[in-house]
């Protein structure tokens, strides 16, 4: 299906099941930000939409790339830098604070780390139809399962490398943001190990055609 069809399906699921939060996880280049923006654009007719990017709550890259973490995959020990696939990489308390505020009637603001200009401070509305939280780190957040839809996006290695390369060049990001096997191993161990916990697992191909491969949604 095309992204427009997928977005409408997701919105309908949220409306029919009285869900007010969507958590979007996935490997690099899987289309998390693209999907969250499309949901934002399409769902605005129903009320206020908040978007929270977990990338805004990452520890500084210079700290992460100079720190070492140990993990095991298939009983083999690995050592590497902290990537976005590690719980310790995020200031998750800040995310919880924002969610708590908007769920208790308090409009609030936060400053996305990718911006420096004060006019880019983002407002979160407490009177909202949906709040979309996107990023690899969403897998580490505690969620109200009665009010949340959790989505895992997937793409194959070839498309991930291609999309990472394009994004790195376009945004002038650190070359370390490109694909590497240690990053992939951390993702498999710390994120994909939770695949069975997601409501929807969705694959996309090079043309961004989408296929729902696992659907645990309770359709009313």
C-alpha cells in the first residue's frame, strides 16, 4: 500500500480504539520521520497533533562516540560506541515529563536539539487528538498500552545504507551515522528483540510501498 493508505488506516485504528499516542520505532532509513509527518498532516482535521522526536533527547554525539558499551549477540562479546539503540543514550526523563504534562492538562514547550534558533521551540498541546513519538528510542519508553499504538518500521539493509548515505550528505551529518555492523548488531539485540511487542510491524521497499506483516491491533 502507499503511505496515504497506511496513514489513513493508522488514524482509523486510533479513532476506533480511542488511542491517543502513536509510537514509531524502526531502523535507520526506515521512514519513521516521513510517516510521523504524514500522520501529522492527515490527522490535523481531528484536532491538535503533537510530534516528539527521540532524536531530540539523544546524548551528544561527541560523548557517545568516545564512550564504550559492551553487549552480546549469539554469545559473542562485542564492544563499540553508544548508538541510538541503547537505553543509556537518551534523556528519557525529559520525554516522560512532556508526556506527563500534556496528559495532565498542561501545554508545554521543548527545544529540539537539531535547532539553535529560539523561534524553533516546539509547543506541545494538552488538548490533543494524537501525540506521535518517533525514533529508535521509543522502544525503551514505558507506554500506556490501553491508549497507545506501537509501530515497528523495517527496510532491508541495502535501502537502509542508501537512505542513510543520502541523509548524511543532505544534512551534513557525522560520517559515523552511516551503516556499520556494530550499529546493526546493537539494533538487533536491543530493539529487534522486542519485535513481538509491537502492534504493527510494517515493511517498506525502495519505492516506499508498505506492507503490514504483523497486525496485533484489536479492531472494533
